[in-house]
């Protein structure tokens, strides 16, 4: 049964089984209405001697309504609540993706060419020259979306089975936005060496690897090792996708507030995978003044940290060697970047920042501060949510980056390609369009993928990682 709290504020479908000798449907309808539900459709699924099964479509608008309905029905004799679902759950029945052949098999001749015996000629051609796998198999256009389920969205370590719907959704986005065929692979292990071995074993069938929702610090080593040991692009989207889109939005925010990146003072809150990658992107783009803050406060080279990634961070940021917490870090800062936890940025903290501050509160589902709580004292505010302007969404990045990497058969996705992708995203918004409420394009802007692809291919060629010349 679906989580009742997750189903509030929408239409739900409840399947009821009635013992018609003990209960009448009217009792169920009355209980639902009294609990705050509005029945808008009734479908009889099955009837029999003494039994009736019905699906009720119910509109629920208040928090807790679904739970109240469930409890009210449980008190009725002869009525059993079989299941609760909604449009989202129904969409996921049987999964969200499928595999279709590119050509039908209609006769023996077709069968012989796609399978035995003619396929043997293709196999031998690849055996003699393995690089032909890029042209003669799905490797040319296929990405593996790999997760261990240890850091899923805002849900945390929910494991490989529960992570599958997210990976399927990622595969859908690859296909719709960039025509990249992607397949979800959730591994039933959270051991670093086992994950690396599994991905390497799977790699022959794919042209790229998108690592997804793998917890830090394990994700750093997994990506670094796979980049070194495979000859296809490996990209941890939670790190680099977030960093690319953040940097794209930051370029426009800095332009809007007439700041130069090398003079801007940044505070990054949340030094995990995304926070570290965002910092590295800013440094690559020319930033010189960055302070990182996490649970232990400001990271400083005056301290020694057990975390290797934190130690690197402390050694490469905070040149003033500030100490304290988030409030102290924000004294005189131009930019707040949050990839941490909801509600931790207080309005009074923003008051300690420089004039016309930029706030990127990207924690999901609850940002570090809600826009309505700060929009009157900031120059620009962005979040990770779709219900506010300026959404920092990885969908702007990964489809175009992989489209470009696959098209030029890049061996890696390097820093030059990521910077090119960010600049491409930022460039989609013209100077005339740029405003505090519009610093980053919509994920549905059709120009984004093509512009990202074009610039990524050029960056791959210029940096020497492209293995195929692209002719548009």
C-alpha cells in the first residue's frame, strides 16, 4: 500500500472489497465523505456471491485526509481497503520504460540477419576490431544509469529496489531530451570495490556511465577509479550535473549584479559530493574567495579532518582562515550556495552579507530558505524546486553533455567539457531576457540540449579526448 502522507493533495484511487452480507457501500461512502474525501468516480471491478470489489476515485485536498479515510474505513465491518494508489503510482505500474526493436522480424530472412547465422559476420568483425562495437551495437548511443541506492534524492539510503523508479525516470529524460538510450542498473551492494567491478564488467555494452545517487565519500573514489580504468565517459551527475547547472546560473547572476567571479566572495554550505563539485567548478571558472561550511562549522586548514575530501577542501579554500559557523562565514559574502538542509539559512544571516546578495538555496525538497522569506533583501534567489523561478535542475545538463560525448566518442568528460556545458546553458538566455527571475532556462527549452551538445563536442575536440569527427 502506498504511503498515505505521500498521497495527500491530489486524486487517489482506493480499491475496496465489500462483504455484501455484512456491509452496504453507502456506509463506506459516508465514512469517506465525513473524513474529508470527495468521491468523483466509482468503478465496479468484480462482483460475486456475497462479494463486491470497487475502485473509488477520491479527491483529497488537505494534509492527512487519506490517512483519516483509511482509518475510518478500517472501523467498518465487512469493508476491506485493499489498496491505495494515484496517477503517479499508476504511471509506474510495470515500470516507466520499455525496449523496442528498430526493425520488425517478419520472415526467416529477417531472422537470419538479426540473429543466426548472419549475425556471426558482425560478431567476427567486432572481434577483429573491437572499436567497431561503437558502430555495430547499441554501445554507440547507450548510457548505463548506475546506482547503489545509498543517497536517493531527499530520501537517503533506501537501497537498490527503491531507487529503481528514480533511475527509470532518469532514463526517460535521457531519451526525451537528447535521444540517448539509457538503462537503469541498481546494484545490490554498497561496497566500493564491488561497485567498481560490476560497472567495469557491464561497460562493454554501453557508450557512457552515469553514476547516480551514490553517497559521499564513496562516490568520489568510484568515479575516479572508473574514469581511470574505462575508456568511456563516466559522469557522477549528483556532483558534476549540479555543479554545471549551478555555474551556468551563477554566470548570469554575476552578470546581472555586475560582479566579476574573481572578486566575488562565495560561501558554500554542505560540503558533500555536490558542494565539493560546485566549488571545484567555481575554482576552475576563476573564483578565488570561497568558504565552505558543514556540520562542524567553517572548514579551515588550521584543523585536521578525518574526511579526505574535507581535508582537500580546507586546503584549497578559506584563504583568510575564518572560523565559526554559517553566520560568521556569511559576513561580507556576496553569494550563498546551499546544498545542505532545509531552513538553516536565517533571514538575519543574509543581513550580514554584502549589498545585493545572491542566494542559491538548493536543498530539496525544502530549501535552506524559502524565496518568499528573503526575496525583498536579495538581488537574486534560486532553488532546486520547480514551483519557484530559477530552478537549478540537472536535466539542463546531463542529456546534452552525454549527447555530445557520445557523438564525438569522447573517452572522458573533462573539466573543459563541463565548463563549456555551463557556458552553453547560460548563453541560452539573452541579455534582453536576463532578469532576477530568469537567470537559467527552462528544462523544456529546446535550444539547451543542442547548444550544450555543440559546445561540449568542440571542447572535447580542443582538449584531445574526442575520438570521432562530428559532421553536423
